[in-house]
């Protein structure tokens, strides 16, 4: 199949995927403007990131999974496969979470009144850093099939590829925040926060490369649907089990909720722009 596609189209598809993936760097730049003591910003940003991840998972990624699997397997079997893939992603995330030693687990929360205690402060920073790393991993996992989707959309129809790439780029900006903010607050290292956030976006061009070399002749609706269902489950678990509890821990309840709603609203608008 790849031999029938002009080289210019392939290069154009790679370029769009690179543009979309590296837009996480815009969100990552937030770390360079964050104040060390602003826990209200941290709480709001984490809530915002959770809103982005939950909304895009439930409204966009899961729906794409369901539609793709229904087209391949039929209404009943396709919908069932999408649901199983979704909860499979949640189950996979839960297993990974259980394998982490309790002393490193961010769900073992400490009140803000104990932050002056050195041991608790170190523990909280380790937990926050771990959450940033897991967010980067989740976003990278999300971006990998998203890179495939952008690449194949552009190969099939360059105009469609442009629309998908712009939408993905808008999505990736708040996702960059989801990594840069917790890493910065845990390490106080702006360069490291930017680097890890920026690198999570590289999964998209990597996904495009993988698609070109290995999947272009074989990629179909079945593999696409299962992958997106699993990714949706992983992102929802990360949001509910890590982002939101940590946001509540570091700030006021209403700031977390306002951030959550704002994240959902931004993602909703970005999707409406390309309907």
C-alpha cells in the first residue's frame, strides 16, 4: 500500500504529525512562568488537566473506538468490544498502580498542615513527581495512537489531515500542562519540567513512524478501535485516581472543580471548531 502513495504525501503527513505532537511544548512552557509557592495554581491546573483528559477520553476517544469497532464487528459486538477495551485500560492502570510501593503512592495523602515536616515534604514531592511521570506516560500512550490517526488521516486526505492535526495540537497544549506543572512543583526544575512535557509529545511522530513502517499495509478499524478504547480507560483512571485527589490535596475544593470544568470547556470548544 505504501508504494502507491506519493512521497510528498508521506512527508506532508509526517510534518503534520510532528506539528501536532510538539505542541505539548506550548503547555510545557507554563512551567517557566509558575511561581514556586502558588499551590492554588497547582490545584487549578491539575483540575484543568483532569477535565481535559476525562472529556477527551469519554467524548472523543471512546466514541472513536466505538464507531470504529462497530463498523468492523457490528452494533452489538463492536459496542461490547469498545467497552471491554475501555475497562481493560482501567484494569491495566489499576494493576500498575498496585505494583507501586505504598510509600511512593500519591494516594497516601498528607495534610497541608504537615508540609513543614521534612519527611512529609519529601514524600509529597516524590508523590507529585511520580504523578507527573505517570501523566507523561499516559499522555505518550495517548499520543502514540493519536499520531497514527493524524498520519493516516493526512495520507487518506491532506485536507482532513490538516483539520485533525490542528485539533490534536490544541488538545496537546493542556496536556503539556498536565506534565510540566507537577514535575516543576516537585523538583523546582523548570528545564526538567519542560523537557519531560515536551518529550511526551514526541510519541506522536514516533507513532507515525511506527505506522509507516509496520502498520500501513495492515492497519484497520479493529486495531484502531481497540487501541483507542484502552487509551480512554487509562486516561480516565489517571484523572480520577491521581490528578483530582492531588489537586484536592494542594488547594481548595472549588478551585479543583473550576479547573475541571474549565478543562472540559476548553476541550469541548477545540472539538467544536472542527465539526
